[in-house]
């Protein structure tokens, strides 16, 4: 059975906790993936995803509710007007969030795996609907495990790799082709 070490990508691109949000968003727009492990030196301290950053620049609700009726509007109808999310809005959001550091938006409670964890364990974590994880940092220190068996503490090891969902799919495909199925 392959292990995390066998399928992980070892060339891991990371960001630092004090990196600027706007710079990381720009960097992410040019990347082929949608998140970065956040490291302080070699130590994993969090993870930041495209979703974390997009939420800063595109709130899910830009609806203006206008009461219609006679004052004091206690029993009146309200109409919602969807305010478009255009370049002007993006510019305002950039200005408002400039100077904000990644540590302000990152997830500090990171689920990780150890290099010797088997592919089934990796698959279980990536397929967990409640967690909705797209990538798993592989860390070298295996001491800090939670009761559920997954590492979930920040600062719990040196990042030695990362596994994305497509890495697991590729490994399963290669295993099937190799076994002649």
C-alpha cells in the first residue's frame, strides 16, 4: 500500500503569516492550485485557501434592502437590490484589505498527515464531507495527533510535502494500471 510519502508533492509553495493578503491573492491567481500552507520558518502554522481570500473581496451578500411603505416602516414590504460586484468594488475591497496579513484570514487548525500514513487514511480525510479538504500538508513530526487520529494543531511539524485530491486519484489510477485491472 502506498504511503503519503509516495504520492506527495515535495516542492511545496508556502506563504508566511505576515505576508500581505493582496499579494497572496495575486500570487494565487497565477498558481495552478487554490491554497497555501502558512509556515513560520519550517514550522506549519496554518493554511490559507482561495475561499478564505475571496470572502474578503467578494462578500456573499451585496444586497441592499430598501423598506417601502410609510414611516415608521413597521409593517411595510422590503425590496432587495443586488449590487453588482464590479471593478470599482474590487478596488475598494483591495484598499480596505491592503496591509492585512495572512495570519488574519488563515485557518490555524490544520488537518495534516505524516509521511508514513497510508493512502487509505489520506483518502478518508480528503473525502470527508464535513471538513471539505482539498489538500493535506504532510508534516514530519507525528507526535501531535488528535483523538480522531488526524493532526489538527498548528505548529505541529515541518512541512515536507503536500497532497492534493488529484495526487490521490493519480496514485489510485497508477495502482490499478500496475495491477493489470
